[in-house]
C-alpha cells in the first residue's frame, strides 16, 4: 500500500512538470536564501542601495560574478573590466548549457532556450541533469522560479539588514559570502589534486599582485589570476580521454 501511494504521488507531480520543478528547486531556493543574504550585506557595504542589490540579483544569478562585480563597482572599475571579469567567471555556464542541451525535450524551442539560459546555475544544472529522460520547459521554469525567489529575497533581506544593523555586526555577517566560496572549493580540492593546485596557484598570484603590484585594479587581478591558474593547471594536470569517458559515464 505504501508503494502505491508513493507511485501515485510521483504520477501526480509528473503530470504537472512546473509543480515538480518547484518541489525539486526548494532546497536550492533555501540554500540561495542564506547565501545571498551575505551578498546583500556586502553590496550595501560597498555603497549600493537595497534596490540596486536586489536588481543585480534578479538579473544575474551568479554568486561569484556578483561578488566580483560589486568589488569592481566599489573600486570604481571600468565597464571593460566588468565585462572581462564576468566573461571569465561565468564562462562555465555556457559549457553547462551545452551539456544540458542534450537532455532538452523537443518542445524546447529557441524562445524557451533563451529564457531557460537565464537560470542555468551550478545547482540548477545539477538538478536538471539528474532527471531521468528529457526535461520540458515547464519543469525547468519551476526550478528556476523558486531558486530565483530565494536568491533575490535573500539579497533584499541582507541588504535591508545591512542598512539597519551596526557596521560591526554587518562586517561579521559579511563573512557568509566568503564561507560559501570556501565550502565550494574545499570538497573538490580534497578529491582532486589538480583542483587544489589551481586554487593554491590562484591564491598565490592574488597575494603577489596585492603586494607587488598594488596599483593593479581588482578586476584585472581576478582575470589574470583565474586565467593563469587555469592554464597552469591544464598544462600540469592534462585530462586524459579515459578520465573524460569515466566522467561522462558517471554523469549518465
């Protein structure tokens, strides 16, 4: 009897792909709510308003890109620096989109693809990629909708608290964003020496630029560190065809 009830529930959500997407996206939305709270505080501390911070989160679902962006804004960087930094940091989303395109249903016309591209993040990509069979637009819109709500709401609340709470408190809460980055890089660094080497190399370059070339803008520093560390990692730890095949099989 329990198995029958479970199957009936699965069938009901299967008939409503948007609702199923909302349900599957709830954990992402809750995670984004807490993480973007730190971004909202950091944005206000950089001189942005609550509205500015919320609009940035609504139009850019990229934690690393947004964090780098507000640093460039605070430093008075140029549009060229901003464009280059966002291109380097967010290039992985294009690769995710190419991979995810193999699972899209035939109903995914060009307008649907353009709309769905707005919401491709690491977490949304992972959830959609793990779904059995092809995914339809309604399902992906459900995942994106609840995730975006969590991200924007968290940013709004964080920015609001950043204007109300004392600076000493917001300075402590602002560390949440850096904690998120540490949580992202530590697990893969423990599993793969190549990732650990790239992370350490980028950190070393960043420290070197900070003290040896202090006049270099933060935007170009991020670009150079990321590009140089990635190139060195690719040269020192080339990816074998066998490893690529194993990863593809694991993803399937």
